[in-house]
C-alpha cells in the first residue's frame, strides 16, 4: 500500500513540473503518475471491497444468527408438537379405553339381564287359585259369579270383589267350577276369557240337591281375564249354601 507521505511528494513534483514549463516535458514522471493513479484507484477499490466484505460478513453473521435462532425455534416447536401429539395420543387412547370399558360393562349388564330373563322363563311359576261362597244364590241372566271367600290364591290372580281371575303368566290353564243345586233347578253358564266363551254348558238337578263339577281348558296370555257368566237361570234360589256340607267353588291352575 502507498503511504500518504509518498502520495503527497509525488503530487508536489507533478505540480512543480507543470508550473516550471509551459508544456508538459515531465515525461519521466508519466510512468510514476500513471502508476500512482492506478495505485490510488486500486487502493480505493480495495477499500470498497473491504467495506463490502465487512458488510457481507456482518450480513452473513446476522443471517447465520437468524438461521440458528430459527433452527432453535423450530426445534422447540417440533419438541412441543411432539409432546402435544404424544399427550393427545395418550388422551385419545385413554378415551377409547374408557369407551370400550363402558361398552363392555353395558354388554355385561345386558348379558346378566338376559341370563336372568332366560332363567326366569324356564322357571315354572306357581299359579293356582280357589274360591268359594258365591255372593248370590238367586241367579240372573248375564251375571258374573263372584266367589267371596278365597281358599288359595298363588300368584294373586283372583279378585274376590268382582269374581275375575287376571292371568299373571302366559300359559295353558285348567279351570274348574262346582255347583250345588236345589232340586228341580237349572241354568246355563260359560267359562269366559276376555268376554269370549271358551266353554259353554248346562247344569240341571231334577230331584233333591246335588253338586256337579265342570272343567275347562284354555290357553291365555298375561293380563287376560277369566270368569264365570250365568245364562238363563231358573227363578228363585238356585244354589245351596252350606258351609259344612256343600261348597260352590271356582278354581284354576297353570298346567
């Protein structure tokens, strides 16, 4: 690099040369002048290059720093995303396990209920009733016979207030009625289920009093009603009431 003192000296000589002669006869300095000019230009270029390199270095350093910061940010973001994803996955797995457990519990409860229902369906229920002492001995047409004194009522199907047996379980039932009549008395009667007769018959006693039994078999559903209805009875007292000797009874049993 050319020093500042050298540049000043050369400049003074050039000025002196041009000042002494009216024409440029300092040809011996042409080379040095041109060389100096080139050196000055080169120094200027070098200085500019240094400045540009310094700027580029600073920019590169800043860019590198930014990239490192951005890289760190991305690493932290990825780690957060990883942790979040793992947590979300764990939560999803836990929810799925809870849902499966609930469904399994529901299935277990349904299985238990079904098993209980099947067991109950195979278990034969006890249904049987028997009642005596009709409320009336003089009969009327269309009358439902009411037997007021319960002897047996397994399943609580018979109602002594209205004479109706309400079926507690679906199945086949055998119903029996016994009539004790005065002599020369008669009447028709029906076994009725849901107001529809399933057995119709007639009882008559010509001479002295006597008792007769009648059976009827039918299939009925739960909550169906069964009763005895009178048709075309003789007038006056028809049935004998004797607590010690003659019982008029109505009974039924699930078979």
